[in-house]
């Protein structure tokens, strides 16, 4: 029933084999999607070679650098999409950043610089990506972004990232209202339960967060990258054609009683 054959989907945010974006890319590929993959460029090219090697088995038809704070790279990616794909059927925004110092201790200690950087990379970035994709979106295309419960609850140490996720979820609603009318483009967020990744290891007490979920969530466990990937595949498929502007919880039910 779930079929993404012929759909061209850009996946951002793969850093390594623990990344949620990697779980998403694998499930999209299994469902038949053709993928474009971006990696965060660094001076030594470490990410590039690691992500290239990891994603090679999925045969991505585009493989390009993307630092979302670099408008020229965003432009280059969508120029490539226009020239090679002609259109885009799906966009996965699966990235975030906050300094380690901002992810421990008091929220009131957040620096102005740290706030700007976290909000810019983690929330604002969805807007310029959607703007660049706008002329290329096919009818019924989908956008999926990744968020966390810290957007609505004060989760210890999540701090500025919680504020960024609140802004991201609001952005999802505004973009959904903007992109829906003309071509039925749908924009949704997945609120994932805590998973051990490179990004989450920067959050003070991430292991306690995971144990807390294992104790309290209705399913008494955390979720996997594959489960998040399956939901992303659903949200980018025609099966979810009536869903837009939503935050869908893939958290083993934790948000109802955790
Ligand atoms: O428990 C978790 N891991 C959860 C993560 C629970 C709920 C939500 N999320 C969210 C994160 O906030 C993020 O939005 O899922 C998304 C993916 O996070 P992840 O899979 O946990 O983390 P990771 O594998 O580290 O991928 C995030 C990547 C970066 O990796 P590092 O660790 O190097 O920051 O985001 C990318 C980068 O590859 N990234 C950027 N990409 C483009 N431009 C930028 C940037 N400026 N900054 C970071």
C-alpha cells in the first residue's frame, strides 16, 4: 500500500549511522523513493566521506553539501534539483544545533549568540529551504521536520533547543498554510522520543531521559530510527494526503503520561 516509487525526496541531516535521518532515508528507499542526500561540509571533509560511504547502497541520485546557514548552498541544491529532477516530491528537514553549554543548567544563562544560532539552524532553516523548493514542489508533495516534546514542556537541560522546537512547530503550521492552497503541498512535524545520536549526546542527562521513557511510556520503551522513518515515509506518501500542519508523536506514547 505504501509506495514512494518515482518520488524524488531530499533528505538532510545524516551525520552517521545513528542519525534519525539515516533511519528515514533507509525506509524511504525501501518504499521506492529516489533520494537526494545532503551532508554538513567541514574543512577536513570527514562528514562527506562518512555520509557518502554510508548512503552509497541507497544509490542517491544527488549528493551535495548543505550548511543551512549558507544561502549559496541552498541555492545550489535547488538548482541541481531543477536541472536533474525537474521537481521535488518530498523534503526531510532533520537537523538541529545548539552549543553544549546551552544544553545544561539554567535556561536563563542562554547567551544571545547561542540563542540566535540555535534558532537559526534548528527552526529558521526550514523557511529558506521551503522557499527554494516552492517553485519545484509537485502536486501533493510533502515536507517533514523533526521536533521534540521539549517544545511544549520544560524538559531539564533541553533549554534553548525547546524554544527552537516551539518555533519550528509554529513554522510548520505557517508553512503548511502557505504551501497548501496552490498545489496541496503538506508540511508536518514528527515529534520523536529520545534516541541516542550524535546530537542528543550533547544534551545533559540524555540517558536519564531515555530511562524515564522506558519506565513510563505506554509501550515501556523508546522508539527506533526505523519507526520514525516509517512515519516519515507515511507522511511523504499519498496515504497521508489529508494531513497537514500537524505534529505527529512517534514516542511510544510518552507524551500522554510521561
Ligand atoms: O533524541 C533524539 N535524537 C531526537 C532528535 C528526539 C527528537 C527530535 N530529534 C531531532 C533533532 O533535534 C534534529 O532536528 O531530530 C533531528 C535529527 O537529530 P539526530 O538524528 O538526533 O542527530 P544527528 O545524527 O547528530 O544529526 C543532526 C545533524 C548534524 O549532526 P551534528 O551532530 O554534527 O550536529 O544535523 C546536521 C548535522 O549533520 N546539522 C546541520 N546541517 C546543515 N546545516 C547543521 C547546519 N548548519 N547543523 C547541524
